[in-house]
C-alpha cells in the first residue's frame, strides 16, 4: 500500500489537533520546563565560589540522601545532581519521542483504514453471499414465529376441547 504524503499530512493535522494530543503536548512542555528548572538550579549552585556554601546548598537539595563516609561530600552531591539532571533529560526526551511516534502512527493507521470513495468494501459476490445468509436467517426467524403462533393456537383449541370433554363427561356421570 502506497501512502501519499499529502494524505499523511492531512491526517496528521487531524490527529495532532485531538484532545489527547493536547494532553500529551502539555505533559511534554511540563517535563521540559522541569528539566530546564533543574538545570538552572544546578547552574546557580555551581556559581558559588565557596565550597562550604555550595555544600550547604547541595545538602538542602538532597535532604534524604547522605553520602557514604569514605567519599568527599561535595563530589558526591555534585555527582548526584548531574545524575538527576541526566534522568530528567532522558525522561523528557523519551516522552517527546513517544508522543511523536504515537501521533505519526495514528495518522498512518487512519490512512490505512480509510475507505476511498467509489471503491466497494467487499466484492459483489461477497455481498450477495452475505445477503443470502441474512435472508435465510430472516426466513428461519419468520418460520419460527409462524410455528410459534400455530402452536399457541393449537394449545387454545386443545384446552377448549378438554373443557368440552370435561363438560360432557360430567353430564354423563350425573345421568348414572
């Protein structure tokens, strides 16, 4: 199946304007803003000239983490800060990549499932087979309904015959 670029771009425009796509865009912007904020915060900490002030700022940043006893505290906190920065960068990049892949994939599959005007969805032979099947189903249903009506009328006749039989039998017994 060949896909025209103009068809893909028109469907991409439709898919990218959906409400779910807007939610994905908001998430991506939030992740990149958070990454930028952490990067800015790291740059502020690196601007300290005094190592004691830098160490105090890093300790405030990493409240729950304490370095091992045999490692320099300043180096350990600096390494943790770089590691967090890398984690945030990776998360933002993967979110951007997944959103792009999903939106392009939806546009591609919208083209693949689209029915072109003037082209039948099935061949005439398949449609006639399907219509024969539906007609036989309807005929079977109608014959079932007719049989049910006949059975109901027969049961009414039988109940009327039984009541007349009982009346005749009672009159015969009373004569004895």
